[in-house]
C-alpha cells in the first residue's frame, strides 16, 4: 500500500509549525532541567552528522568523489568559509573528479 | 518600512544560498517521487533543510504516518530551542500574529538575523529578508525536481552534495571550540555507518535512534550549563 504524499506533507507541516510556534507563543520561561537542555543542545549536531555520513558517499555517482567532497567540505567548514562557499567546494570537487573517473 | 527594506537587502545573499541548497533538496524529493508542485508546497510550508531531507527519505521509504511525525519531531527539535531563545528577543506586547509568522519562518538564518538586533527584534526586518529568501527556497526545490531529471547525470551527482556541504558548514565550526561536539560528530558518523551498513534499519529509523542515543550520551557526559543556544 502506498501512502498519500499530501498527507505526509500536511503531517510534516503541522508538526514543524507546532514545534516552532508553541514556545514562542505560550512558554516564556527557559527550560530548567539540565539533562533536557543539554540534550536539546547536542541534537542538531548529532542529527546533521548522522544524515551526512555515509549518505554523502552514497549520493554521488562514485563513492570516491563523495569521500573527497566530505573531506574538502570539512576542511572548508573548519576554516569557517561559510555556508555558500563550503557548499560550492563540495559540488565542484565532485564535478571535477567525476569528469576523470 | 525602513526595517523592511534593510531586511530585504540582507535577504538577498541568504536567498541565493537557499536556492542552491533547495535545488539539491529537490533532487532528493524527486527520488521520493514528489512532483514539482508537491516539492514547492513542502518547502513553502516547512522551510527546514534537515527536516525536509529526512521527510523526503521517509516518503521514499513509505514509512507509516506515525513514523513520519516522529522523524519530523526529531529532525526539527532544535527549533524548540530557537523558539525559546527568540521568545526572549520579542517585545513583550508583540501581537500574536507576529509571533505566529516569526515562528512559521524560524530557520537558522532568520533566527540569526532576529537575535542579532538589540534589544528587541523588529518583525518587519525579518519579513523583509523572508520576502526575498522564502520564495528562493520554495522555487529552488521545484526547480531541483524539474531539472534533476533533465540535467546530465554528472551534474546531478555534483549538485546532490550541496545539502551535505551546508550541514558540514553548520556542524564543524562549533566543533573547533567545543571538543565534545567534535567527539559526538565522529561518534555519529561511525554509528550511522555501522547501523546503515550492517542492519536492515531504514535511514529515517537510524536517524531517530542515533539522534536520541548519541545526544543523550552527550548530555550525560557533558551537561551544558548557562546559555544553551548561541548564534
């Protein structure tokens, strides 16, 4: 059975809206519990990391270009080149490498 | 109206970056079987890179609806923190409509804009930036779905890493200053590789399990005192 894409989109939109708006409209005090605060602090880094690797290596036509994009992207990000330049470095490195592979 | 104009100018570089990343997201959406209109609608309603990527993977895997809600909560939970932080930057008497709109458009970039103003943020400054950048995001996604099929395979392969480039640009700089974040990133990479290679678990299930497990471990080992979300 195939689920309806519009139902997925609606569920996602509603869930994200609630997450973003509830604290802004209802709750005015900061969270007190140290564990929950720390947990929420680390979540973005962990989610993004889990979604990046090994997905980046599997997204490209050849795994080698994916690995090179990952390494160069990490170096660019380490040098704090910013979102746009790091993105560009990853794309161009894959493009150049796959011309020769 | 001066705030709106200033915000619009700030929105131009943000919008260009959004367009590139949204294009890459569109390629992921096409793999999940979304039409250009469905991609446009998703990006218009959601405005979240990691969240939309996770959702497109979930759609591709035809997960149950309940799991869709779960993956959406997990991949967007950081906005709870931002929403808390932003609530402190809004003039206390600000109308509910402004709160709803600012919440709807709460992304990493708009958040950074809003909290950089002192002592309170001007909603119209945000609306200025949003009025340029948000259409870039939605149209970019639709373009990615349309062109993703038309472009040569090698170009698509190159563009599909744009999204991961953006993720790296977000996670790596804080890891320089805080060693525990660097440790958590390495741990996430390793465990994500192991689970996705040696277990039959789907990508979205792996994301949920590891986000909860690794973040909990981080919170137990290195509790964060003081300000929990800084930009």
